[in-house]
């Protein structure tokens, strides 16, 4: 079953603020990793800890230093909602120019 990808308004703005190269890489990886079985953990895709879910989203996709935070809706149709796009350097996560506490 293929999942449709939808970006929140904030995630769309965050994506637009990236370089063209990062944006292309991220969109390619989102298409390959999240359209089928987005809730299966892999090396680059994981379920967030319960306390982090409150800050961003239930799932995280790692693409180098970039992070895609997303939620999965099964009904009425299967959709992956990209909630935020951020950059992680060491233990520091920046989303939309603001640091998120780890």
C-alpha cells in the first residue's frame, strides 16, 4: 500500500529554506523511504522517544545532518504528514531557525 506524502505549512517553509541540493536530496529520500512502510524502523528511520514526540512528531527520518519529522495517518487514507524539517549537528537540533531541546 502506497502512502501519500503531505507537508505541513511549516515543513514546506523549512524545506524551502534549504539549499537546492539539500532540498533535492531530501525530497528523493522522502519519496523512497516514506511512501511504503513508513512505520517500519530502519537504520535511518526510527520512532521517537515518548518525551520527544511531544516536541516534534512520532517518527524521524535521518538524511545525513538533515532530519525529517513525520506522523502517519492510516484513515481515511494512508498519508505521511511531514511535520518539520530540521538540521542536527551533534546533539543540537535546529528547526526553522530555533533550537529544539534534545
